[in-house]
């Protein structure tokens, strides 16, 4: 079957209905359909559509009180005749909530009672016995995910919005943690004037433990960076090397990053450029910190 062609118009109507909803999408279903419903609920909620799951059995014993006339109930039932789901319909109608049906039978009771209906059709289950919900649940999940993605795009849901709903774990760190957060922890900002010597640079690098130091002009602007690698490569080649001014050795085209950039952006820059440190500058191009690759990886990236 071609699911896209079969539900194209109904899908558009469903998405428009949810976009116009002033309340929440309340997903319900029993058994395997209920499990798929819980996943759809989670995807909707995490992508900007307020959503919660209502177990039909609990709904029949008081939990229908969570449904308001501003909500949409999305009911999943392959047969469209699931008793617990069907028995909730009169209350849903009396409350005034809209009803969207995910069914396999467009002539079922649930389909006929719904304000909008998405039908996957009568499909052959992948189960060798043709009994266990497999193909039907996969198609329902596909429809649910497609709706969530369409709503995400329609709402211009951004990565910043996504981060707000995913603050925990490595995903949250990648989406929320900024360079500024790192420098608040490390508080390292080694810097020297161009007139300082190589000896001064070594002392500065040793004190910070970063293996590099920023070079500034008389106005405090960043003009370059000198690393322990720069010093090692020149050691022994120049007479009175330790008294040499850093202006004769430093890199005048340093790779930098702003303090409000994401930490993961700093990590990507270091990995792509094969460097271990990054000077952090403000809008005036003044170095306010220096971060090391290890500062980021220690945070769990």
C-alpha cells in the first residue's frame, strides 16, 4: 500500500486541526496501540506540541477529567472497535474535545465517530501467524512521527526550542552548554604583550597549564597566539632565544571563538583544525579566556 497517497488529505486536515488547538493533544490506546500512543505522545511533547497519554481504562474511571473542551483526543485502535476506547467517546463528545482516530478500518465505530480519521487500511501483519500487531503498529507510529515533524516545521520549532525540552544528558549539554559556561569554571586567560619575551611566554604557559598564551596589542586587542609548539620548533635555532620577543614567533592568524557560542561548536573547531586550545574573545576582539580541549571533554562530550 502507498500510505502517503491514502492519507494525504486526511493528514493535512489532522495537522491543521492540531495547529488550531488551544489545548493539548491527549493520546489514548490499549495494548500495542497504547504503547505506540505513548511514543507518539513523547515525540509530540518534545517537539513543541503539548501532549499527554490517557490510558482508556483509567479514563473510564475518572481520568477523563483531564480532558477539556480545548483539547484534541487522538485515539489509536487498529480494529476501531476497542471497547475501552469506544466507551470513552460519549464523554469526550460531551466534554467538547475534538476526536482524531488512527484506525485500520475506515468503517469502524471509532472512525465514524471521529472528527478526523487516519486509516492505515487492512494490512497483513509481519507476524507469521498474522496476529501480533507488527505492520499495523509500525504504520501508526510512522503516521504519528510524520505529524510531529510536520507540526515542528509549521511552528518553526528551532534547535534552541528543542534544547529547552531536552536539558538533561549529553544531548542537553550539546544543545545548551556554551563556551561562557566553560570559562566560568576554568577561569583561565593567559595573555602577553607583543614586547614580552619567550621566557615570559613559558612562565605564562606553565602557570595556566594550557600550553599557549594569547598575544595582545597596547589596546588589549587579540593579535595572535603563541604555543609551546611554536617555542619548541624554534628552540636552538636562534641565539639568545629566551630573550626573543614573542612578536617574532607568534601566530598572527589565531582561530578564535566567541563566549556565547555553543561548547560543541568549540569542540568541532578544535577537532577539525587539530588544535588543543582556543582563545575566547568578546565583541571588541579582546581575549577574555582560553579554553582547552580537555575542558570540554571533561564535561562529557
